């Protein structure tokens, strides 16, 4: 495996270093060759050179099997600069149209919900179009009548492929898909989304499915999280629901994600969903589980499911013990303690 590593900013640097140690351990166990190349693309680079990555950054990443990303963001750099200067160009250039966000409530991790035992579902977020469009602009800047226009873009091809991915994934799980919508209030794009999803559902008669308005769905994720299996949503809805779901699971620090090109034509990108957390950067207390789980997703995507399963088993075991849980999970461990525990279980 040839892996491009973009550690990014803040705790991204720490959790990616941790994930690499665990990756090396499991790849050694399974005789999987792995090579890393590091790229210093980050907000630090932006502050020094005026760009998150070089002009030919996409071409530099193209030969790799996957990209492992830590986190980007730093005081003094607006969030839209870090997002549109690095993550979104990579996602779109490499057709990473699926953002896959698994959600589990693990034994030993306390959910803020009273009854969350057994919660295990996946959010499938459309990742390259929808509400996160570049179409729009601002007019009359600085005047009282200044205004902004932002256009959403939903294509039949885009909705079809994300719906097909969700229904196909459900076939490997519990056979149930929930589609997030708001077609009662958003009168063009979301009725179109509903129509395309329904047409694709007809091709998967063995998969049960329903559609929920986003506001009601957010409430049900809190009230009845165990009922869900695969949730599919647009770029904005999937983004919001997946972070809400990570909170249901007890901590955003354990939440992984994969930005996938399911065709494997281009490299996919794997990243924990937490931010760069400048307030705890450099203290050695960041939770590395989200990054490690993201690395396991990378292994699975690249054709090493047994190695990925071993990492997940090690994660499950480490989370049952307060001595190997970080402080955000009510434990006493620091980053290095968690890494040592994971590697010991893998060996």
C-alpha cells in the first residue's frame, strides 16, 4: 500500500502518528507492505505560503492508493479557507462521492442517551454536490442592501449513485435504509432527491426503506437511535446528522470517516471527524481512536478486511478498560497509553 499522509494541524499531527503505529503493527501481523509519504499541507503552510497545498497538489496525490488525513484548522485561518483549500478539492478531484460515517456505541463508552445500547448504524453522505456548491456570490458588498446567493446542485447521476451505494451497503447489514429529506419545505431539490431515491429503491426490493424529514429524523436519532441501519442524506444533511450521531455514540473523538471513490479509480481519503483542537494540541491527551478506526476503514477499502477487523477488535477491547480510555471518554489514558494498548492486543 502506498499511503499519502497529510497530518494537518493541531492534534491531527498526534493522532495520525498514533494511527501509523497501529497500522504498522497490524500490517506486520498480516504481511501487508505499507509505505508512507508525508505532505506538510496545513494551515501552517497557508500562513507561511498563502496556500493550503501547492498548485499541483492533486497531481502529487494521484499515484497513491489512499490518503490518510489528520485534521486541519488553526486560529487565524478562516474555516472556509482550510476546507476549500484542501479537503473539498481532494474530494472532488478524486470523485470521492461517498462520505461514509459508521456510528457505534461501544461497551465501556457512555452515551449521553439513557438507552443507547446496541446502536450500530452508518451515515452515507453525498460528498461532492448538493448544498456545498461553488455556484453563487455576493452583491453590493458593504452596503445596507448587500446580499448573498448560494445555489444547491442535485444531479440525477449524483443522487442515483449515492442511493445505490446506500442500498447496496444495507444488503450487507440489516437491510434497512432511511433517506433524509425536507421536501415539504425545499420545493425543487429535495422532491427531486425523493423521486430519484424512490426509483433506485425499486431496484432493491429486498431492502426495506423509508424517508424522513430532516428535523424529525434528527429528533428520532436522539429518541430511537437503535432503529436505524443505513441513513443516506445530501451533503449538508449528511454532515449534520453524522456529527449528531457521533455525539450519540459518546464522543466525536472516536468517530471515523472515509471519503470514498467506490470505483477505486482514484485514491480515497480517510480521516477522523474531529477538528484540530488547538486547545489541547501538544499535550499528548488527544483521543486517537477516530484516526485509528479511519485507518482500519482504509485497510478494508484497500482489500484487507481481516486486518481491519483485527484493529476494530483491539479498539473494542481498549474501550472497555478505563485505563486505556482517554479523558473525553471518562478514562485516565493519554494518547500513548491507548496506542500501547492497541499494539499489545494486535501482537
